[in-house]
């Protein structure tokens, strides 16, 4: 159709409506808009349609839609009169679109059909970005619910922990991998989170327990997966741990429990700094920092071929070894005070006094579970308290039994003569028990002559043990 005939034809179709105004309006619409008349002639083709299909307005307007598309959805709707909503369609080879199309009626008279199309790949990308943002939001909500960082800022004034804090502050702004070692419950995750917060990274801090992820789920959990990647997969796909931590920090706790097969995959990610989702094809570049933690000796595991040496050196650029709580005696009162306030507020309790005897026992206990155990004990003491005063009977029974069995504390009388007598009886009984009543060996343990031991056994009327 010649240009002058096109213009007359279109004006007639629109009953003298200002066609240029209509075109200006449709050009402002983000979707690709196409309108055909009852014969299949294209009478509206906006700029988004030009861009989506790479067909110029001047070329297609006034022409039959079938000259350009063998299977245009808008043409099918023209023929059938049945509307179609949100259907994936491929009018051009390898060019999927999400199409909506419906019949066009003007004053109850059928005049053709109209369609609005969107690039399917673009929609998929936008949807993926939305899902990623939603996953991050859900992750943050869960972190708040878990109340991560219940310790607040790292607590401690002992020289052993102050040195570690200084080192953490020094290396925080760098991009170097950090390995945090120490016994279970020493606060490795708190340190890792502190390093992340001081690093200035804009992304998330994502903690993950390596020992809790089965080998068969490693790739899908860490790399994420696309829709339909495997049976049982979420139809929307899922963002992985590495992608979630992009621009931020991933904290690999219990790294020593990661199977060798998983270690190889982790090493590749750290070397390549990119991942591909399970079932996907596009690689995703990563900019993340890795902080690891373990309570095991990875060096010994390397020697016994239970941990990859190359991965060990990749992770252990800077090592921070956290001291156990028993080596931070002066910090115990700080933790006790902090946890009492924390759990009192959380449980609407009013703790007004803690007996010195209780503080003495808690200070002398060895805390094999470290800070985590202390936190658990203080929570127990607070929630079971009735009168706001913490006394000896508030302490969990297992701690009192442990202290008694190991004789870490004993209340001796103020009378020195009586106190010395009780101490001697106690130590003699202990020596006899250890040596199975061999008095010669017992005397050596006590560092006294054997005759003196016999005399004291008679004096204190100590029976055979």
C-alpha cells in the first residue's frame, strides 16, 4: 500500500480521530502495542514494537500482519475472537514474548484486534532480580528473628581478647580471606560479623554451617538453581548462598566438616569468582569476601588428607585464634552483667541483686562450652528467678556438682586452725584415693614423710578408702 493511501486508510479506520495524537500516546507505552483491523492490516505500531521486533513503523504500517509474522497471536485473536492473557509466544524464531491480545470493538462493531507484548527474557531477568531482592529480604527478616549478634559489640577487656579485636579491626577493610579458629562457643561468628560490619561492604553478611548441608544439596544451596532444574525444585528457582552474599561476606562456619568433594567445588568458586546456577547457562560474577571458622586443626587434617591443602591456604590468609573463656577470667563478670540485662529485658524480669557467692562460683567454673554455655546458664538463672535476687540455688545443678567433684571451691571456716585441719584431711583422703591406699605413694604426692602421714591418719581418724 502506497504511503498516501495508508494515511487515508488509517484516518478512515479511526473515523477522523487525530491519528498523530493516538500514535504519540501509544509511543509512550512501554509494552509493544500492535493494532490490526478486521482484515489483518496493521494500523498501530508503536516505538516499543519497533524496538522489540526490529521492524520500522514505516515498513509495517498499512501492511498485512501475515506478511511479517507467520503466527502472530493478534492475528489469531482477530480470526477467533477469543482473548489471550499472559501467554508465552514466539512470533519470530528464538524470540519469545509474553503476549496479551483481545478483539477490538468500536461501538459494538468488530474492528480487528489489539496486542501488547513484552520481551520474555527481559521479564525473566526482572523477575529474577525481584526474586533475589525478595530472598534477601526474607533472609534479613530471619536474621532479625534469630537475633544474631545477641552479644552486641564484642565484649572483653582481657589482654588476650583485646589483641584479637585489634587484629580484626586492622584487617577488616581489606579483601583478604580470614580464618577464625577456637573452641566451640568462643564467639567466632560474632567476630566474623564484626569484621564484615567494619569492612564497609554494601552486601549482606551470610552465615552458613557447612556441616549442616548434605553433599547432594551443596550445589543447589550454594549456587542456587533455575526453574525446573530438578525434580522437586521450586518452580520459581532459588538464589544460592554465594549469590546472596555477593558484594558482602559469606561466613563458612564449621569449614572442617565439609566433605572433600564439596571442598573441590568451593575451591573452584574462590579461584574463578563466578558461579552458574544449577540448570542455568549464564555465569554470575562474584565479589564477595570469605570468612571461615573451625574448632578443628585444619593443619592436622591436611596432613591426613582430610582437608585440601590448596583450599586451606586459600582460606587461611589471616588467622585469628580466639581464646577460651577460662583464659579470660576478667571478662566473665562483663558477660554475666550483659546477659542478665539482656535476658531480664527480654523476659520482663527485674534482677536487683546477685550474691557474691554466685559470682565466685561462676568465675571459678571452667566453662567448657565457653560463651555459649555461659549465655545459656544466665538465661536459665534469669527465667527461673522469682524474687529478683540470684542466689547459689539459682545455679544449675550440674555446675554445682561439677565444682564439688573437682573441688574447685570449698567454703572453709574463718578459724585458721580448723581450716588447715579440714584442708589436710581433704588432701590426705584424695591422695589415698588416687594411690589406692598405698601410703608410701600417697606421702610422695603430699610431699611429706611417710611417718608424718601415718601420724596424721591416726590424728584425724581417717579410715581406709
